[in-house]
């Protein structure tokens, strides 16, 4: 199976929005490969460490919100 890791990264970044606390911290809960890729892309701080949270960068916060809206909201019914 040919897996599109960029799509996985987008969905994980969107889901990090659900666990945000203290404005830019999100709970670790996704695999190391994915969080490593998100770090390399500049969306989160280095995920390696004892902390139970990740820190989203400014770009990561903005992109997380955009992706959350894209994947998980319904269109308005007017």
C-alpha cells in the first residue's frame, strides 16, 4: 500500500487542535514518525523529550486551524 504521509501529517496537525491548551500546547499522542515530520516542516517544536505536550509554532497554529476547518466542519446551512 502506498501511503500519503503528507495527508497523514495534515490530519494529525488538524487533530492536535482538539487537545490545545495554554494557547499553543497540545498533548502528545501520535506516533513519533508523524510528529518528527511535523517538526521538520516547522509546525511543532522538537517532540523528543519528557514533556507530555508538544508546542505548536505560529505557523503550526495557523495551519492546524485551517486544516481543522477543512476536515472537520460542516458547510453553513443558509
